[in-house]
C-alpha cells in the first residue's frame, strides 16, 4: 500500500520529534491521522498545527507499554475513521549507563516502551489489517542501535535489535500468508528530537555519553527530511529504511567479524565530513 490521500495512519509517539515529522508528512499527503502519545499537551499542540494544514486528525493519550491502552487506541481509530491503513510503532525512550548499573525499573521501562510498545501495536492492529483484507503497512521505528551495539546503551541496543528481529519475522509471516500487508523498519542515526529528555542516566559514564548523544542529536537530520525519506520508502515497499548511509561501513565490519569469527571491536562509526553523524 502506498501513501495515498484518504488513508488512515496511526502514529505512536506522535507528539514530538520523528513521530511529529511523520504526522506532518502524512498530512501533506492527505492522509487522515490518529496520533497517540503519553504527552497530552504535546499531542494537542501537534493536532492544532496539523489542523491548520487542513488535516483530519484525532489524538489519544496512550501508554504503548500498556496493552489495554493500545487496544483502546485501535477501537478509537476505528470509531473515528472506520479503518486503519498504516501503523507507525514509533514511540520510544532512551537509557544510558553501564548494563549492570541500570536499575531493574529502568530496564523494565525500556522493555515496556521500546519493545512491548511495538509488540502491543502488532498484536492489536495486524489482526485488524488482516480482517480488512486490503493493503496495509506496519512501520516500526528501530534505530541504528538495532543493527550495531554501542557501549553504555544496553537497554536501547537490546530493545531496538529486538524490534528489528520482530519486524523481519512479521515480514516473513505476512509473506507466508500472502497478505497484502507490507512491513518496514526504520534504522536512523541521529535525528533532531527530544529523546534525550527521556534519559534517566544516573552515573558519570551515562552522563558523558548523554552529553555526546545530545550534541549529535541536536545537529542530526531533521524529522521533516527523515519523514520524506520514510514515505518514499513506504511507496517503494522497502523493508529496510536506513536514512544515514555512513554507518554501513561499521555494519559491514560487524557482519565480517561474525562471519570470520573474530572478536567484535567497538569503533565510533565515521562521522567526519558527514552532514549527519550516525548515532
Ligand atoms: P522524542 O522524545 O522527540 O519523541 C518520542 C515520543 O514518544 C515523545 O512524544 C514521548 O512522549 C513518546 N512516548 C514516550 N514513551 C511513551 C509511551 N510509553 N507511550 C506513548 N508515547 C510515549 O524522540 P524521537 O527521537 O522522535 O523518538 C521516536 C523514535 O525514534 C523512538 O523509538 C526512538 O528510539 C527512535 N530513534 C530516534 C533517533 C534520534 O536520534 N532521535 C535515532 C534512532 C531512532
């Protein structure tokens, strides 16, 4: 399914950053929108901005980590628009620090939002897309961290790599059924957003990394530019959406290290001379 006017897109984490960028691009393409986020005032701000663009948009405060709330989101979307065509599982949070110093509650929050949020989205919406019997598209926001592990980002690496695995599995499963539902996974490097505000780092190492990431994210790709690339990829039915090309060297080194059974060596992905440094 390509991004035609009139289609209904559900976007989680729609009140800020990448989700807001996706919502604006969807609105420019004439889609009808259901935006979900924990942040009610943020949702209202985005709703008003999209309304001035002439978009049909409804919002629902939702914690994607809570299955009943995601079920309510599906009911809400169907009540308003009768159907759903595109699902963006995009809400996410950040956590830095040494793996063993991150608390149980911090690990749990990352798993609940970054992984369970996507699982809940798939469990609640894919049966609806299948029942509708026409095209659909599930787009999961993972990260560069979904393909490459960096130190001091354990829960982020773990949850994002799980989202990549889940996306690939879903793609194969829908293919087995011959269902006309496409799947894409977005693996961006730094994108200018508010994500570092969600970081609950509590040690010096986490603090240092947090400052480094903060700088990279502040000067990262704009959500508007990212959203354009994402919708082009949706139209082309691409599974992999890798907006930052510079990290492919690091990915190649990782795969080579696996195939040659050599120990992994961490190197910051190349940033020099690149407009958008990979995260
Ligand atoms: P952001 O903080 O600007 O937006 C994330 C949104 O998700 C916020 O509005 C927040 O309120 C919402 N959210 C957080 N927890 C939620 C929950 N439990 N339920 C519903 N909504 C919740 O950050 P962003 O960078 O736009 O993040 C969007 C996605 O992009 C995340 O999955 C993130 O991991 C991913 N990502 C970001 C970058 C980057 O550099 N910004 C890079 C790669 C991947």
